[in-house]
């Protein structure tokens, strides 16, 4: 029983500590700040070029912004557009109508946070059980 | 003739055409060239979605106009089918009972430089709320439209961004979803309307 509880506590501790580390590694290695866009129809893209003036945001030449910029991880980067007018921008065409939903870094962090909290609580519970078990054995 | 027509169109749209007060232009939304994006920022994820199915029209007269834009709830997609089903469900937008979102009104005020203030009613889940939105309108003469492969007709391009609160329309976010879905949604609209005969 003691070995089982300590094993469970050790596993829980690994998840509690490992989840944020894994999230950090994923974010650090694969995270890119991108602006998701809905790409224009070809006619619209050509029209936007004609209508553009110096105030026209570069994004609008390529598509319509899909929310503000967001940090994505583990996504197919071959579709990234670096507009020549502003190479610092990373535009990612995303077709929500076709079910595309790239993974966001904040989702990874959210999952890691709750995995860590959940595992931490589990470890405390297991250690509590172990302490109770140890005390009852000593009493007997 | 087409040059004269474009001059009249532009003058009418920008409110400089006093002698042309009776001129009225009707534009019908072309759903091929529509993008509606919506966004809900939350801790777990920024939910973003789109619709590319919009119908409606706008009438423009000197110094004013009216509009009526309709979006089927079924056309709203967030990239996850199960989430879309929830969005259409009875606790959210209740698509079975209220199949469309609508924005309509009869107040169009010219603010200059192609910016208009439109005021009307936004209808979501059968609840109507007053909404005032600034829209950017660009006029596109027929020749220009034809040069990029669009139908040879006068067009307008309309861009707008605004926010709505789901709670204003009777949507009560369940506690379970409170971390995932914000009450306030940002909506941006880009559409092209083609001039049609009255």
C-alpha cells in the first residue's frame, strides 16, 4: 500500500511539475505570433490592391483579420505569408468554414495550468492518505 | 455615360449632390465577396469564427439611406463542429427558433472621407437592440470592377467593426462555459454590394 501511494504521489508530482515545463518547451520551440486571416477571393484581392492607399492596413491586401494577433503552436507553417510591405507580419490563412482551428499557445498553457493544479491536488490527497495510513499502522 | 453615372454615384454617396436629391441607388450584397469574422477572447482560447453567407441590400440616397443585412446562424463556423453545434443550440443562438442574425435600419449619416454612421436594430435570438456602427464605404465604378474580374456594375465595398454583448440578447452563458466564452463578441464585416435596378 505504501509503495502504491508513493508511486502515485511521484507520478502526480511529475505531471504537476512537468506540465508547465512541457507547455513552456512547446511555446518556446514552436510558438509564433501570427495574424490569422480569412483570405480574399482572387477578385477581391485584386480590387483591394486597386483601392489601397497609404492608410490601408497591409493585412487587408491579403485578407480580413480573424481577431487580433495570436500566438500559435504546432501548426503547418508552410501557409504563412510574410507580406513584402511588412515582412515582420506573419499572416496565416485559416478557413474556419473547412474546420481549421490551429492550436493556440494560450490553450496549451491553460491545459498545463489545470493539469498542474489537478495533479498537485492529487499528490496532496495521496500524501494525506499515506499519512493517515502510516498513522493508523503506528497506532495499531 | 458610365463616367457621368459614376460621378453621380460618387456625388450621391458623399452627399454633395443637392440637385440629385431624388437619386436612389440600391446595392445588393454579393455573397461571393463577403467575410464576417467574430471573436471572443477568453483565458482558454481566442474563439474566432466566420460566416461567408450573407444576404441583404442597402439603399443610398443623398444624405441618407437604409440597409438590411441577414446572416444565417447555420453559416457561423468556428473550426470545431461540436462547438458550432453548441453555438446553434437552444442555450446559445437557438438556430432552430431564430435562424438568422439581422442588422437593419434607416439611418445612414455621412461623416465624410467615406465613413458613414449607420444606426439600426441588431437582431439576435429574436431580441432587437439598437446599434450604431461606423462603416467605411468605398465606391467602385463598373470599369474598375470589370478590370479585376468582378461583374461590370457599380459596386460599393463596406467595412465595419462593432461589438455585441450576448447577455443583451438573452444569452445566458452556462457556468461550465464561462471560462471558454466571453460575453462580449467583436464582429467585423467586409462585404461588396453590387448596384441593381430599383
